[in-house]
């Protein structure tokens, strides 16, 4: 009898299985729509955090490149100034 029951469960369509799971979760008090909305909100927050981190990194990279370019413009002969820390800190 157990084999017959396992076969009948295996033959349930995906749609019906999803309906049964939703009903079971509803009886347990699990709101699958709220859970899906929370998962979507978490994905959106992850995308926002990634965007913020990359934006800050690009800003720092741009500032560093601009500082290096200005340092290069202030040098009469390439590689003659071997103390770039003073130029970065604004000491001349």
C-alpha cells in the first residue's frame, strides 16, 4: 500500500504540487508572497550596495589618477622627484 501511495504522489503534476505546498504553507501561517517579496527586496538591496561600493571605488580611482596627472605636470624632468608623498600631501 505504501508503494501505491508513493506512485500517486510522484504522479501529481507540478502545478497541483505547487498548489498543495501553498495550501500547506498557508495552514502553517507561512505567507509565500511575503517571503517572495522579502527575497526580492534583499536582492534589490544587494544591487544598491554593489552600486554604491563601485561608485565610491571609481571616485577614489578618478581622484588618484587626477592627482598623479597633476604631479606629472609639475615635474620638469620625468622621475626627477623621487618623493611623491610630499606632492600628494600638498607640501612643495
